[in-house]
């Protein structure tokens, strides 16, 4: 769908919109403050598709497609020259996701102030996050793909948590966000399918929160308990409680069947780690320390999750990060196992009759 050969004329037309922002500081005596004019570079012309994808993480046609989807939710505040065009707002946000750097750096990209860049990133992230239900949803179509990994039957998805590093929110609640490694973070719960697409993302819990607590208080758990997965399972690590719909590894193995179960479980569950890796490499903003307000951080996390699924759905080329992304070893290790109320009957039967 997102072919580089597609006509870019609609996008080129949008780039004709330009804007003004800062006041010129060099004034002669008696002069009135003047607005500085910015001539924005038409990156759709100056960059080829590979260069464009490298800088913005989506190709040109994908940007056009995304722009049409979020257009109803984008605002233009300035009356002069129609303000920052919707296209340039989207490109600024994508550039921020790609760099994960200070807002002033991406503000310079389209010639706006830092405060304008902050507002644009928040607005565009909120607009993309509105597409959550369209691109991120629970389904049971991945059992065969999961089975092909390590012959683990009836798997719908793999679940885990990953920490998105943030600056300390404030002295009053800051310690709630300090995780077990002493780093301020949001603990993001996610579920992936066999295509490494996200089926569920929860991005509102402080870094000190246990994975099991997030799951037990989630809509996902309620959906699973009402039979949303049918006769299929989620696979989670030992941080989660074993349930009829969520299988965890054995802490101690004593038989060949138990060993085979654990080995197949680990190999199959590794899909969520691979998903995290692809998501964070494509959008390094969630690999580095975010310096935004908590509500805006949550918007960015959900927005990049939606974009990750769009990229996976339409096979958009995976490109290397433009900045250094921390390796997987920097992630928090699995949290201590939660052994409360573990339901082991289904797991025991599976091991006895299948493995």
C-alpha cells in the first residue's frame, strides 16, 4: 500500500503553507518588533524516500495516509499564513519520536518556538492516539504463528512490561515513579501477536508498580475473564499470576515434560521482547529519557504504539535509529514472581498431556 512510487502531489501542495513565529531581536531605535519569516524546506522534494523514512520513521506515502486520518483532530492556531501546516506539525512530531531529544532541536526544524513545539507534539500525539482502537486490539488469529516458533499450542499473545524512562515528575509523587533500578519510569504493559504487532498497551502506571498489579487492574484482565480469548492463552513471565487464560513458566522443573514446557514457553514468549526492541528502535523517544509532562508522555507512548502497528501492517521498512538507543540489557529484569492465587490446573494438564 505504501509504495514509494505513489504520486506525492497532495503532500507537496501541503508543504506550500509556511509560518512565522519568533520576534526578531535586532531592532533599530524607534523600530517596532517584527516577526521573523521562516522558509520551510520542502523535504518531500529534497529527500528521497529512503532519506525521508530514515528521518521520520515512516515513508512519504504513509505520512500522507496518516495525515488524512488525523486531519480532523489537528488545530492551526495562528491566523497568519494558516499557522503551522498540518503536514509540518506531523513531521515535527515524527522527528521528535525519531530523535527523542530536546524539544528545541525539533522546534528549529520547522522554525517555531520551544513552547509551540511542545504544543504541537502534544496535539499530534493525542490525534494519533485516537487511532488506538483501529490499530491496537485483542484478537485470536496468531495461534498458528506462535505454534510455529516452538510448538506451543493455542497461544493468542505474549504479555510483558517495559520501562519508559522519564525525568522525575515532581517531589510530591516522584518516588512512585522510581523503579527497582532507581530510575524514574513508567511501567508500560503490552501484549503482542505473532506478527509482532501490539494488541494491548497500558501506559499509565508508575515505574515502581508490579507487573501483576497493572494486569490485575486492567481492562485486559476483565476481557480475558469474560472469555475474550476463547480457549487460547496469553504467555507471561513469572511476574504474572498463572490463570486459566494466562500461563507462566514453572519456577522449578522436575520432569522432561516440565523442561520442554518451560523451553517452549520461553521461546514463544520472546516475541514480546522482539516487539519491544523493534518499537523502541523505530521510535527512540521511548528508549531515552522523556522530558515532558506525564499526560504528554502517555500520549507519545500510545501514539508510537499506533505508528508501530501501522508500520508492521503495511510492511514499512525497518530503519536503524539515528541516535544511540540503550541495549536490551538496560531493561529492568523480570520482577519477583507473584505467587498469590495461582491457578495451576490448566498448566499442569497441558504439561501432562502435551509436553
